[in-house]
C-alpha cells in the first residue's frame, strides 16, 4: 500500500501505526494474562468447592450410618423390653443420688412436659420411674 498525502489514511509501515499496534497487542497480552489469572483462581475455587461437597457427602453418609446404628440399637432394646416384659428401672439405676434424680427429672420435664409441647403420657411415665428411684434411694 502506498501513502497518500491525506493524513487520515496511513499504512502499517508508518512508525505511528506500528507503535499503535504494539500498544494494542501489549494491552491484549495484559488482558489475556489477567483473564488467565482469573481463570486459575476460579479453577482453584472450583476444586475447593468440590472438596467441600465431597466432605459434606461423606459427613452425611457417616451420619446416616450412625443414625441406622442407633435405630437398630433402639429396636433391639425395644424388642428386649417387649420380650421380657417391662424393664424395672430401679434395677437399671440403683445408685443414683437425689441430685442426679432431680437433674434427670428437670431434663425430662424440659423435653416432655405438656407446657413445653411434650407428651404428657411420657412425662407421667418418667415421673413414675423417677419416683420409684427416689423411694428406693431412701
């Protein structure tokens, strides 16, 4: 291409055009490096997110295993109680002090008292058991 006398048309051979292209290429390289750093950061965050997700899955699986074990144990004790008749609670907890019995009574009241949204029948059962323990202690 040849140069015209008109200053608005320039060719790539002219030094100003070459310098402008170099600056634009440098800007493009800076932008690419910044994008590459950002991509690397996002990829690192993705790896961390995946690790957290895998850990959460592992925790949930472990909790499910523990829950299943607790359910099996509960069912086992329920079957034993049904097979052997009712459990004599005074034989299970023979050495409780008065303070321990009171603490158990307060804890059960927090869980089962009807005023706290609990089951009145369960509260009555606990009171009956704790009364037996209290009488046996005396």
